[in-house]
C-alpha cells in the first residue's frame, strides 16, 4: 500500500485518523496489512475493489468524503489509479462540485498525459495533454485546493 504520502506528512507533525485505500487487483488482506506501518494500522481502511467515478456509487471515495467529513477536517487525496477513464471523471467531480472541492485541502494527481518519454510505462492509460493537465491544476488551485502533480 502507498503509505509514503502519510510518512511525508508525519515528518511535519501531521497524524492521520483515517486512510482510505482502494485496490482493484485481488490481494490477500494479511499480506496488505503486513506492509502497513504499525502506527497507521488503526487508521487504515482498505477496499479491495475498484474505484467508481459515479458519485452515487459506494465505491466512489469522493462520495465517502461527502458523507463522512466536513471542512474542519484536514483531507489529503492522492489520485493514482493508472486508469484515465476513471481518474479524469474523478477530477471533473472535484472541478464541478464545490461541496467536494471545499473538503479537500491537498490533492495529488498522476495525470497520465500523452508524453513519449512515459509511454512505455503508461501505455494505454495516457489521455490528454500537458496543457490540459496544467489547466486542471490551475482550476483546482483557484478553487482553493492545493494541487500537485504526483510523480
């Protein structure tokens, strides 16, 4: 599981009460939790299902945020599904629904744009341009969401 984002924040004194992780590939839960540091296990919520970009789906993490958190909570979202046809609509939800964007303090996104140098890793998941990606980050920042490209 990708816990390195939380470790970065921990160096600055942040403690996460909840960490939600989704994984579409079937994994053995005991193997997943072996990889979670002990200090994060109580906060770690792992879903062995794919993310659904439909806001009414119970597998949409943004729906989960809307239903369980408020603007007083510090919320960090890392969107790295490696599937543009899910990621881009998730970002559109952030851009179009202020109820969602107002909840998120920091947003990390690995936007798989068409780049020749990355094509061998991203293959069929590439969609969009660098210009479109910069536009997304600019709009999110204008909405008050600190947005960063995830390497």
